[in-house]
C-alpha cells in the first residue's frame, strides 16, 4: 500500500472517530431502552407513592425507598424551606432512613424517584449500598425545564465500586406534568 499523505490520513481518522461516536451513541440508547424493560409489577405502584411525595415537595422531586417489598423511607425536595441546596428528594429520603435507624436496610434497597438522580444523589446512593434505582423522568428531559449537571446516573454507577441496576421511564406519563410549569431556571434536582 502506498504511503498516505498526512492530510488524507487525518481525514480518515476523523471519519473513523465520527463512526465510533455514532456507535457509542447507539450503544447508549440501546442500554437505556433495555433498562426500561427491567421494570417489575411493583415499580409502578411505588412510583405512584414517589409522585405523591413530589406533589408535597418544594420542587417536584419525590422519593420512596423500599426493602423486601415495603416502603422504609420517604422524602421530597425541601431545598427551599430549609435553605439547603443539597436537600434533594433522594438525599432527604436517605437521611430520613438513617435517622429512623434503618441504615442497614439501605443495603440492597430500591430507590424510586420522580427525576433521574443527579451526580450528588447518585453518589449518595452508591455510598449507601442501594442496589436498584427506578426513575421516571431522565436528566436529559429535566434539563429542558431546569439546570442539571449533565452526567447520567448510569455514568456514575459505571464509574463506581458498587453495582446499581437503573430503570428509567417508569411512571413517566404521570410524573412528566409535574415539571411542565418549570421554565429553564435554577432549581435543584
Ligand atoms: Zn439530586
């Protein structure tokens, strides 16, 4: 094969990089689609309870944590009333669980939340030993309504030491209207 002029070689590398990027994008959508099929019969029922928590919250992020088929903790975003930007629904539910002396039950628990956990909450989920996360609205969709840190819960889980099964899109039709009144603005997740 004759030597390829540098310009050509560069173009070829660029083309290959573009193909790789499309492939990676396809792999991401595929993994998200298959994640949605991981829902079980209880998921819709518990998500309805998370949505009830969201209706009472400062921002429409509600959460329930379950273990052995029962709710062990609840929480909603209380960031505004407590002047606490870290008081996201998931953080509040985890703190409620810990303060109820149910810390050990977090290991292997399932967390239901109306919005995909942000990197802060997903970090707390990993550190808590929670095994499964079920969310309704994705970070990508939340970002059309309010500020978000654009790192997915799957990315955090993949980079961590603790395996977390993530199922998205459960209760989406019921949860989506909660966010409809938000225009793009500063709001915690
Ligand atoms: Zn969060």
